[in-house]
C-alpha cells in the first residue's frame, strides 16, 4: 500500500505535510466510531493550498494515511515535546474534542501500534531522513518546512483563539535564528493575519528530531489556522476565496526559505574553496 507521495525538488528545501492524509485501511476503519471515521482533526486541503511549492523548486512529501491510523508527528517512544499538555497518542484514541475514535474493546494494543509504526510511520520518516541528508550533501544545507493546520480554537490544548500563523522552531533549537527572523519579518508585515513564534505551538516531533542547525539541517513548523482557508466544521469544505487571500503570504514565506537556502548553500561552497 502506498502510504505517502514524494516529489523531489530542485532546491535545498523540502516541504512535509504529515497530517493531510485521509486514507484509513478497511481493517482499521471497521473498529472505529462514527466520530473517528469523520476525522475532524485532519489537516485537510493543505496539499491544495501549497500546490505552488513545486514551482518554487521545493520538494514535496505528503502523507496519504490519516493521522488516526498513526500520527507521523509523534514520538513512537511516547516522549512529549511539550510536557504538561494533553496530547493525543501516536495511534490516537480520542479526537481533539475527546470523543472516542474506537468502539469499546477495539482500541489498538501494543502489537497493533508497533505494526502501524512499521507499516505507516517508518516509511515516511525514512523518506524524509534520506531526502534531507541528500539535500545537505548536495547543497551543503537542507531546510525542512513542516506544514500543518489547526482549528482556531482547540480548548483541549489551548486557551482562547490561536494566531493565524503559528511558527515553531522547538524554542529556537531547530533552525538558525537569521532564517527565523526573516520569516517573522514576512509575517509581521501582514495587516490581515496575526502571527506568533514559539507561542502555544512550538513544534512537534518532526522538527525537533530533524532540525540540526549545527549540521546544516534546519526545520520549521507552521501551524496555519484553518479559518484562513477552509470550513473548520463538517463538512470541512475548502474555501477558494479565503485560500486565495492567504496564499500570497505562504508563497512569500516559502520564497524567503528558498532564497535563504541558496544564500547558505553559496556560502558553504565558498567556504569549501578557502
């Protein structure tokens, strides 16, 4: 079974969208509740929103399986990126609204969790790890842009309403500060959208695992509130007018990432000849 799609790019930048998938294998779906099958927490339509990325030369890695099958942004060992929160598991048992995903007695056991990690989680991460190393080896630098979306209000995790753009760098550990400053300058220039850096969303397992600035691999997470481009409630329709308004900000953001990556790559090449 194909579990992800990958399209290589022509720059040192890789775009990852780990929560956009909606596919649930029949054997797993048969154990789920109606709430689980509705998949209210999927980052719907992000692949459509970021469809411009390949034109910028950015590589594209997207998940096909639902985060309810296995969450690609969780640590298989259960380590929490932000202690004190109430996160969902690597194979979530409840929705963000705490509704049960599985019918009683049909929750995945340890063996089933390990099977899903091997079948669905590991291939995505092996592809990501391999591509980032290949980019770094080829260009001297690699940048991972991990794209997510979230409802503007999620009481289980956060008080109040989230900013529109939530940039996370693991509290500064996953990406070089000059790059982050440029990105925040782009976001701060907007009169329409609000933004925060390492606020209530500071980055999950992916950027904390792959962001290694000291090894010239940088990782950034962006959580975009779904109210900027889609319906936040069922049936979760894409809203083209809203999407057209937010897309220029995303294009500027990723253009800055590509520009900074090429500048960094050029510096690495010059250093190699000194």
